[in-house]
């Protein structure tokens, strides 16, 4: 879920040009015929074009191990970081505040366990979704004798100086999930990224509804690069298709808040013709809101969270699940060890980003796993599976 952080607040609708309004906190609020607003400052046309091209690219790397594969890789030298093991690997984590991150971290810990002959200590620090805590965490880790530092930043701009400070210490920094505004880390690991996710979801929703229909966009939070680029790509698709995005709302990843928002829009407009989401953790709650209101569920996107996949299968929804696979949590451990061995690694390290469609849905639904589990954990070959993830 992820990642999986920075940005500007935006609002939508392809057929109107009115600027979105905001509440006192700066969050967008709904408005009749509200426009998609200005494009995000995080939108970079070249990056958008590159990510859409990568959707069709063939990965290099071992077959059946997408967490070790790379798309269009450019290799960088790491010989200056080579040192004998075993190693102390440190990880500054943005948080464990949603199911995607919880599943991912279990996967990361299991990956560490496969290298216990080479990793003497694994230090994890949880920033609890707070920028200032993560800045302090990273500063503290710099004095702990770490051989490599892995960072998943809470937000992009605010965490940039802390990451740069770690780089200046000569420590190999591995960034993953979310980015920062510096190129100093040895590698930045994530799947294709937000543009690819946002494009796939928005194209599907617009193609499955009538031209000019009403779309509700549900977002988690502002200021996260991968989420901002998801919205940037969706804006392009919505503007091109001429749909009416009647509102953009931040859910904070809260199912109850999500259901209230959806219900409010149903009450206001009567019919919502499509739902686009920048992350799928609360997709199930959105579906339930339509059912509770006695309304058909419109075309919608979620992710590979099992509760949504099961709802999709059982209710025969018109749906799609672009993904941001949790198997990416394995890759930073693999990358850190390769760097400390002096091996070349890709930078950026772009991982495959599969999409779940109606055609392959049945392959990913696993009733034996918890509803908040993510199908693309890449964890079935790891120690403790499946118990560790239940």
C-alpha cells in the first residue's frame, strides 16, 4: 500500500474548469461540477511518459521472483561500500499505520530471516506517521553503527534533509516505497509508480461509464509522492475523457469516514457513475456504502487487499485492481546486502507492477488468508508462511 510522499491538493472534473474549494485544513471539498484544478507540482511529463511505457516493459531478473526483477535497469557501482559481514541493517520506517504497511513489514522481517548468516542485527524504528519523529529516528540511527540504512520516508520534502544527512555520513542509503527530493541514496526501489497506478485505474473507470458521468475520487492523504502522482495521472485521464469528477475527498484510510463520504455524495447527487481511489485499503468500505444505500456499485478500482478482491468476486463488481505490490518490502534487504558486497544494483530499481483484472481475479483470491492481507506479498516462499501473515 505503498509506495510506496509529498504534494499539492487538487480537485476534479473533466468538463468544468472551476477551481476546487478547500476547508480550513487545506483539504479539497466537493463542489457541483468541480474541476480537476491545476496539475500537481509533482507532475513531471517525462516521468509520466516513462512510467506508462514501463507498464508494457519486460522485466529482467529471475523468473517468478518479481522482487528481484527490474524494469529497464541502469546499474550503478557500489564498490566503495564493500565490507565484510555480518552486517547491522537499520530501517527507518514511515509507519505501520495501515494494513499494506503491516503486511509489507512482515514480509521484510521474513526476508531478513533468510539471511541470518549475513545479518547480525536488524534495527527497525517506527516513525508512527510523524515527520519530526522520523527525522529524529534517522539522526539517532546515524550514531548506532549501522552498516546500511533503509528509509521509507513519511513525506517527501520534509524528510529530504534527513536522508541527505545520512548520505553525507558515507552510509549506503536504500530508499524504497516513497521518494525524497535528492538523488543521494544508492538506489530508490519501488514498482512502476504512481503514474502507472493512477492511469490504469482512471482509464478503466472512464471506459466503463458513460461520457460526462459523475466520478467521485477518494484519496488517503496529501503530501505523499506516490499518491500525488497517482492523482496526477488520473487527472490527465479524466480531463481527456470529459467525465465530471464531482469531488475529491481525503479518507485518512478510515473505513467509517469513507462510508460517510460516499453516502454524502449519494445523497447529494443520487447517482455516482464511477469511483476512483488513490489507494485500495478502504475500497471495501466504499462498496458497502453503495450497498447500504440500495444503489448499484459503479465501476471502481481497489488494490490487491483480499477483502476487496473477495467482494469483487462475490458481488460480480465491475472493477480493477492496479497494485503497488507488498513484495517490494523484500527488495531493500536484498539491495542492502548486494551493496555491502560491492555488487552493482539498479538505480532507480523499478519493480514489475501487475494489474488484477476480471480475467485473472480468481488467481489472487485466497479465502484462507485474512481479509486485510495483500495478495501480492511475494511471501509464500518465506519462513513462517502462512502463519506469520495471519
